[in-house]
């Protein structure tokens, strides 16, 4: 005799992800998916009660109970399922975190079993078995608090039956039909409990896989949050954080550290003359060129507009100047005519090394002063400070 509901593990896993990621007011498509899952569950419950009523009919055919008991059991189950179906279609459950209203469903189904246990104690074992199945289903969805509430209700009900009454809780096996009915009762309950266990194991595997996917997605989001969308270099917030970290590292290890503030010469003229789409392509090409010609330990980020910041750890001033001079020459020698005939792009840069008294602001201010000096000297050059 069964009252368990089933649904696809993949959809339940998706639902768990939605609980984490979706806002409190679930999107319409999420609500529709949840309603669809609940309908599947209610169909499973109807099938379960139908099987349970069929077992009772065997007892009725044997004469152990009245045929009305099987009918009432079936209609009682349908009444509970119908009530929760109406609540589901009205969207009542969507107002709660547990949109299945698990505690209420379990309580209602348990109450029905206790009513028949008290009414027909001669086959009481059949209704008691169902309690195990109800809790097997509940473990898939209940929180610890919900489990304690429903377990307490079940304990109170069982105490009332066994301790507060003298009802003879029976397990009739006198005839072949009685033994058949009892065997079917056990087989169906054990089968569905086993299925729910397998379902739970499958769900855990899927949730584990989803957790891996979510972790990868979060990593990707973090990466995107650190990158400039246009150039693929670090954005200002990230490059400033890396600057602070590199300054601390350099001071702890007593190593040199240099930075270069780089500016594309006359970039506004490029935008005005050729349009912003061409300007964007120039910025992308410049960034790709820099990435291809710096060390893996160097950090390159967009400081703002056409200005970029290059962090050069373990690099003294002379080595940093040589590196920037090489980058300047590479950029100047690129064939920019692919974007527009006769186009020429150059860069200017201010290079400075870290001093003991420097803060991030003063470090950048000196780099900016050196960059200003490079521009004042005619651009397309490297200046130090």
C-alpha cells in the first residue's frame, strides 16, 4: 500500500539550483516548472492509492474487511490529493520556500493512515507499513526541523494507538488470500522505499554534478568581474587590487617592483576620424599585442579610457624601461593600415619603480607624471621618474 510521489531527478536538481539562484519572487517559467513537478507528484500519489486500494480489495474479497473500506481509503486519498492539487494550481505553495507543502502533505497522509488503523485494526499492519513509505518520501524534501515535526506527530499517533487503546493491531495470515494481500503490501512498500532510496542517490549525484557546474560558473563570473569587456585585460578595480598586493609582496620580499602607465597617442583623433568601432578594434589589437609580449608574471589592466597599467614584479627601473621601449617599438611597427589606410598607432608610457615611502596613490602619481613628461616630449616615447 503506497502513497509516495515521484518526479524526475534532473528536474529536482534544477529546482535546487533555482532555490539558490532565483529571487524570492520566482520567475514565471520557474513557477510553471514547479507546478508541473507537483502535478507529476500528485499523479504518482493517485497511482499509489490505487495500488493500496487494490490490496484492500483482496482483503475484502476474502471477507476480512468490508469492500467499503477499500473504497473509502481510495476516496480519502483522492480527497487529500485533490485538496493539495487545488492549492497548487492556485499558486498557494509558491508563496512558501517549501512549495510542496511537505509537512502538511505528510501530516494529512499520516492522519488518513491513523484513521483507518483505528477503524480497521484487524489489518492494522498494512496501514503502519505505509507510515515508513510516507517518511521515505519525506526525507527527499524535508529539512531537519520539518523531520522533527512530522516524526513527533507520528510518535504521538502511534502512542495513542498502542498505549492509549487496547485495539488488536492485526496481521491476518489465516487464509491464502490474506497471506497474498499481506505479501503484496510488503512487496509494494519495500519496492517503493527502494525506489525512493535509488531516487535519492541519483538526486545526490546530480546535485553534486550541479554543484561542480555552479562552482565553474561562479569562477567564470568572478573572472568576468575582473576583466575589461572590450580588451580582455584586467579592469581598473582588479588591476588596482593587484597593484596593492604586488606592493606588499615586493616590500615583504625586499624585491624591486616597477609599473608603467601606458597611453595610446592621439586616440581621440582615431575615434573622431575613423569611428568608435575602429577605435575599439585598435584597443583590442593593442591589448592582444601587449599580452603576447609580456611575461606570465606581469599584470596588464585597463586603467581608464585609452590608458593602461602594466605591473612588472621583480623588475628594476632599467629593465622596466627596456621592456617598455621594446613594447613601444612593437606597437609602432604593427601594420595598422588593415583598419584604415595610412593609420599609425603609437604609445607613450611613464615608468617608475617602487620606493619605500610610496603608497598606491603616490606610486601611480609618479607614473602619471612620467607619462605626462613623455607626452610633453612629443609622444611615442618612454619616460621615467
